[in-house]
C-alpha cells in the first residue's frame, strides 16, 4: 500500500460538547470561537447535534465551518414529529457529508425495525447523503442483543458505535463477560465510526483522569482499539474511519455541589483525539 493509499482517521469534535466551555468560567465561547478552537486543535471537522440546546442554524454553521476549513457531520434524533427529511435538509444546507441517526422509535420486533431502518437508508440514498445508525439509549438500538439481531437483518446498515450507552443503559458487568464481548464485537464489526466517551454502570460520562475510573478508561480504549482493528481489516486502501469526541455538556458531565463540572471537557476532548490517533495507528502496525 503506497502512502497515498493509506487508510486514514478523521477525528471530529461535537459542537454540543463545546457548550458551557471554557471550564469554570462565566462567559462561554461564542459559536465562532468554538469553531476556531476546533480548527486550531487539528480536528478534521465538527459534528452538529440537532437536539442540542444551542444547535446552530444550518445557514449559520455551514459558512463558519467552511471558512475554518472544517468538515461537517450531523447527528439527529428521528421519530414521530422529527422526520429524517428535516435532518437531511439541514445536512444539505450546512454542507454535511453524513447524518448519524438516533432512531427514537420502538418497533416490537426486529423484523419491524429492519423495515424502518431500510426506509431510512432509502430516503437518505434518494437525498444523496450517507447515513449511519447510532447506538444510543432510548432508541431502536437501546438493547445490545436487539441491536445485534437487527444488524443480521439489515446487513447494509453501518453503525456509529457509542458503547457508553450500553454500559450505563444496559448496566453491563464491570468485569469480563463473554456475552458482552461477543455482542460488542458484532457491533464493532459493523462500525463505520466510533464515538469517544467513557461510562460506568452508574454514569454515562465520567472524568477521564480520575483514578477510580482507570479500569473503565482502559476498557473503552480496548474496545476502540478492537473497533479500529476491525475497521482496518474490512476497509480498502485509501478509506477513512471517523472518530467523534462526544463529551456532552451537563447533565452528561458530572457536577459537584456547586453545580460546576468536575473536569475540563475541552482538555479531555484533546486527550480523546490523541488516544484515537494512537490506537488507530497501532491497529495498522
């Protein structure tokens, strides 16, 4: 494989994860500065969560990202009253290359869910915009086992894998568990992108540098390494994998009695970016 054909990693920072920053200050960065910070830190692009409190209009964020030389992806909850077409229209106006769908609908059977996911894929295909299905609590992918069976029914769907939702939402065992590792492996084998957040059974997002969370950090690093290795084995020369830094604002971020967050999410996002680049490189060595 020549240098021009090498597989690459693109790390995106969530704009939702920029809300409330910088840490422990009264004046948050305005949108333009958030975008400038993302570009200055060397991220490939920014992800816009349409459900975020401060989600910008497509007409506003598109030009800002292009001016900063950043790419765009869109995250959207899709369900009753929130059609996929609205997210696709936003993505087209903002110049986004992909929509990551959180399907907030709850079919009774895997077969019914498969029909719905295929409809989403078809609509996105008609719009000319790529779609991935996110693994997220309180969505069609809420349960780890149900999601694995859904993948078997819809082999054409690609995932954006955020395992934090399963750790806290399914209260996965802390220690080694063969069922968990088998199911997680099935999901990672279908991942087109990975999301960066570390969870425990009781918290969806824990500070990365606290000693009590060291085992959880190592668990997620091992899963990301496994996901990158799987992706590199499946992908072709010149293909690109995506990693999203998704350290959410409050209430995802844990706060103390004073209401202040316990750790600096921006510093942690930069650390996640470093880890992703390190693990991706190691997966190809």
